[in-house]
């Protein structure tokens, strides 16, 4: 079986939900693509802050990304793995697919889980989150980004045969999002 | 030339429209993927009711699906064929692409026809249809499913170069849907 | 690096924007797929008017398209090139992908720029443009076409890793669209 991808726009709550998931009896181990890329970039003396990654030369990013994906694919042999990543990343050149063809071939996801929230909830979370250098965006732009992410997810599914599951992560009900994630993972044959 | 795919969410009226099509002077022969899979599953002693198919272990479904697709691809040699299937199937793990990469490679559709209807028309049809074990859904969920199916269809088109045609199948005008289908098929060089 | 694709529905203003771009200090050279296909078709004695291209037998169109794409891919070696084309083309058989898999493999776009405008602006431009044989469409259909083009663009991005950038080209602000295009191209490492 392939890996499970958990994606969503910045500040949708991926890490919060996955930290809570780790406290359940899940067999899945979470790998955060950003963390892995950061570690590798720091190791190679390339940068200081996680959110600078996006501002690197595309070819540098792609090289890091390729190396990380290969490492993850290796580790996924025999272990149920959740890959925490972006479905698409906003760049000055437009929406960049988080999982282009070659990444999909390496990861072979069996399920892509899209965490979503109301755009205004996401905006407020970004404003409140002072630990990250988040780009602020209008609600309409966050809404567009979420819509684009769904489209990317369907294209990824076509490549891989993966299913696409949308899970809402509202402010008032993180536990509900975690419960739905647990239920989805239980339906996956490991 | 490749096959023609006719897809749409459950109860959109695929079978009704295609039965009426068969009564016209069309050269196209209809193959229903669900029927073929059911026949094969029964032959292999796997299940009793068509709507249980979705509840089978994914690997069983995939094996059946692969065998059926190959059979259809064989039969399509030299005969104009319409494949009646789903663009995507709702599973506990999310939307499952009905025509992932490997299926598209085998079938090489030249046109994908998406039958659509108003979500509330579809809901009423599902409630009325007592011959099938249909899962009931809210109107908003049916709307989402139709939107996702369009996205999947575009991804399928990118893989294959197929065109994507949306045809509305309203309660009051099945004949109109059939006429539009006939016209579309006439535009296809056989 | 691959080529830059600039796409958009008929009368969105692709040519206008690109003619203005050519007057800036851009390094990019624009190639219009329609012009190239027309030249080739005339050379082969196939047709008289550009807008007849769409009405040709699909296999004729595909052959022309393949030859043009190969020519463009050749010319793009070492030169920064913008390819002006359609994301999808409306045909009697439905939406036809402008850049199916094999075209993407040849062109390897690094960025896909989608020019968009309000559907009613596009309608008025089509009505006013007497130099082209444009099919008239309802505003709702133009809106749908633009929505489908976004979906196709994301599928293309998944294939190639290209980014997708939407740029609005309003009646009152062509200069703004050109400026945004210039800025986007500056972000592209040539």
C-alpha cells in the first residue's frame, strides 16, 4: 500500500489535527514534508527559517523536494505513513502543484485527505499565529486556494487511483475532524 | 477510435437515457461496467447484489475492474462502444476515481459524456427508486459530487485528449437529453 | 527551462496583452499556436480561414497540432518562449483539452498563465470583434468555459509541475494585466 497524504492550505490546522491523531491508537506515523525539507536544507547550509523555503530558487526547492520524497518512499516500505504536505503552494508564478507527476510516482498515495475550513476561520488563524511567517491573504483568495487544491487533488487521484477525502476542521470542532480522520484511516487496509 | 464514456452520479438517469438511445438508429453498443463487474463477481462467487460491489475490499474491486476494462477494450476493436460507468465513486475513504490512469490507457476514450441533473431531481429519483440499494445523500453532497465529477472528467481528458461534454437530463426532458446525446455521437467519426 | 503558456477563452484579450508585452523589454518571444497551425494548414492546402480550423476533421487538426508543437519545442531550445494557445476548445463533442498529455510532454511548460475577464466583458468583446468568426455564447456558458479552463490548467500542472497563474484582463485595465504578466515573467529564471 502507498502512503496517506494529508494536505490543506496554510493555517487550516494540519499540524494540530495530526498531533492529536498521534495521541490516538493510530498505527500511522506522520512525516511532515516541510520539516524534512527544512532539515535537509539546513544540513546543506541553504537557509534559516522554514518559511524561507518557498522563496528559494525553484531548482533548489525541487532538488530538496525530490530527495525528501525519495526518503519518504523508502521509509514507507512496510510502515503505514501519513505525509503532511501542501496540495499546492502559492508562488509569484502562480499555484505550484505540491505533488507533480514524479512525486506521485514515488509516493503512490492511496488516499489524499484534504483538510478544509471556512476561509475566514483560516484568515483569523493566520493573524493569530505569530510563530510562523505567514503571508496574509484576503478571504476570497483563501477561498480560491482551497478550490484549486480540490482540483489538484482530483488530478493527483487520476494519476494514482487514490481516493480524495475532504474533512472540515472548524474552530469549534477539531475533535470532530480528528475523529473523522481516525475513521477514514480505519477504513484503510494496512 | 477509442470508446465513448457515459458517466454521471447514481440516479442521474444514465441507464434510462441509454435504453432510449438503443431504440434510435445509433451504431453504438452500450456496455455497463457495473453489470460486467457484477457478472464477473457472481461467476467468481464473490457477491449477491450489485450495490455490494462498492463494499468489497478495494483490491478485489480493482481486480474485477481491471479484468472488465480489458474485456471492454478487446470488444471495442472495430465496434463503436459506449461504456456506462461512474466518473467517481463515493467511498468511506473519499472520492475514488472511476477511470484512473491505467483504466484510461486501456479504454482510450475519445469523448467523455457527463450526464447531469439538478441535485434535488437526483435526490427525488433516489428516494423513488426502490429497486436499488442507493445511499441517500443531502442535496449539497450531490451537488459536490457532480462538481467533483466534472473535475475528474477534465483530468481524464488531459490524459487521453478526450473531449468532455456535459448533457443535462432534467425530469421533464429525457427526450432532449437523448437527442443531444444522439447529436453528439453523430459528430463522432466512427 | 520549458516554455510559458498563455491561454484563455476566445476574446479574453490574449493577443492584445501579448502585443503590448512585446513592446516592453521582455526577453520572451511569442508564438501563436493558431497562426502556426493556420500557416501549416494553408501550406498543405487545407483551408482558407483561421476559424475554420476547429471545424476540420479531428485527425487533421491533431496532425497539424502535433507538427506545430514539435516545431515550437524545437525553437524553444535556448530561447525563452511564450506559447499563445487555448486551454480548452469548445467543440460539438464537448471541451477538447488544448494541451493533452503528448503536447505537454513536448512543450514542458514551466508556467501556465490563464488570462481571465468577466464573462460579460468577454461577450461584448466578441460582439464587437468583426474581424473574427467568433461563435456567440451566453454569459453563463462563457463563465463555465473559464471555470473548465482552470480545471484543465491544474491537470496540466500536475503532469508537468508547472505553476498556474490567473491574471485578470479587465476592459479598464489592460495595462494592469500587462504589468502583472511582466512581473510574473521576471520571476521566471531564464
